[in-house]
C-alpha cells in the first residue's frame, strides 16, 4: 500500500499502535536491490507491520551532481516490493512533505563520530542523514529500524541520534549483501559500466586480504597493503582506507588486545563513489 503524506500514513499506523503489533521500518533512498530486500525480509521476520520509506534526501548530498545522478525509479521500486512483500506499507513523500520549513538540515552533535571518514569527506552529510532519519522516525514511530552495515558509520550515527533524541526505537544492523563477485550491493552500482562493476570486486577482495593479514601486520602496514592493491588499477581513485576502532570509529596506530577493529574504505570508480568495510577480528 502506497502513502505519500505523513498524515495518511500515521492514520493507517494508528490501528496497529493500539494493538501489541510491532512496527518495523526500513528507510531507503529507492533504486531498490536485493540488499534492501534482505533488510525488508528481516523486518518482516521480526515485526508484524513493515514500513519502507523511499525518499532521496537532498540534505545529505554534499555534491549536487551526485544528487542529480542518484538513480530513481519509484514505479519499479513499488512493484519490486509488492512482488515480494505485498503487505508492506510504502511511504514515498515529496520533498515538501518532509521539509515543511525549507530544505535545510538540523545540526546535531555526533561528536568524534562525524569527524572521520564519511564525515570528513562529505561535510554536512551526517547532519542531513540525522535530520531525515529523525523526521522519518517521528512519522513512522517504529519499534525497530533496520540499517545495513555497508554504511557502518551511518549506523553508528543513527544509534547516537537515538540517544540524543531519546526516540524509543531499537536499531538493528544487518549484514551487507554482496554481488556474486563480492562488490557490496549499492544503488550506485547501477551507474558503473559492466567492466568497472566487475573490476570493482578488487575493493572487497583487498579488504578481505587485510582481514587475513590482521594478526601479522600493524594498521599502517595494512593500509599500505590496501593502497598497493588499489593502485594497480588506474580506474580506481582511493579516497581513504582507514583502520579504526569498531566502537569509536577513530583511526588507530596500533592494535590492542580485547578491542574490535574494522577497515573502512571509499573508492571512486568512473566518478561513482563506492564505500565498504570489513570486520578485521
Ligand atoms: O542509507 C540510506 O539509504 C540513507 O542514508 C537513509 C538512511 C535512507 C537516509 O536518507
């Protein structure tokens, strides 16, 4: 069932809120693929009512051409959801519905989380994400919301947002779906040529090599390894490779026992920015 206004969706959800049924929520920017479907599946497994939002959020794009080129196909997305989970509530609002007082982001204090990686390379991005996720949470009022680990930093920011706003939502992180060659599923993959989409497998392959080498190398050596792997293909422009504490997301110079670490990367291929990460231990 499709809703385009917050009031109609809220009205429909009211019936469920008064019952003991749990509301699950999967926020998306559309151009849905099997990675989204996996989140929707988990939402249907864990909750009785599932809302999927489709909204390309302008305030989280720090680059206007990226926003312009972001793939959009609402009709195809709706059909895709209806074919798989016909009892899903789809919320596809217009910009004015989400931004009633002009298209601007709120400013949040995400602390150190927003100063590194995506936060550092995409100024304002997480304030944009925080603004729309908060607004969507207020409209949907879900019990559980599902986010993919491909955007691991976003997941951490959303958890922090829930702490800041005290909204009663449980956040569930879901494993990244991958193409058969290992490339993380992303709506942006659609913009790659067939050759680049195949060659981009090197991103996950190289991250996997770091995981394999974790016990024998320092963070600096792991980063060097990754850079060498990526440099061998001139199509790839490495924006960053970072070895960070999984909890704080701050970069580390050396490993400590008992702590969990992840490698994070952003790579530009044919002007398309791809991100991925891997748990190292
Ligand atoms: O991950 C995304 O697709 C977006 O950042 C989100 C969470 C839907 C907010 O616009």
